[in-house]
């Protein structure tokens, strides 16, 4: 199961991320709303060889608010369903 971590968001957001691909340069900005425990995301990409347009203002963050959970919260949810977390790991860079 792949779940974004509330602990990571609390420690590392706001965060900007860039990725250089074979056909496109992609960017993302992540924000954290501690009160609602939601991750806010804005991003886009620039295709090589095409005229770039101005990206959306990342302060708008109009879409995709995602509720994130701590390991403790997930353990409680799983326990209610007769399940348990055996191990966790992350592959953040």
C-alpha cells in the first residue's frame, strides 16, 4: 500500500520538486494545511521544443486537496478492521 505520510508533510512541506524527463521538464509545489491535515498540490510541465506558457500561480492551489494520515492514525483505522501494520518504509529523496 502506497500512502503519502502526514509526518513527512509536517516536516518537509512546503516543498518544490523538479524532474527532468526525456520529453518534458516537470515541476510541482506541495503545501501542508496542518489544521485540516491536507496536502495541497500544484504543478505542471514544459515540453521540450514547444513554446512555454506561464504556469498557474502556485498560491491558488485550486485542485486535489488530499487528506494525509500519520502512521498512528493508520494503525487505528487498520485495527478497527482487524488488520495491523507490520512494517513501514519510505523512498523519499
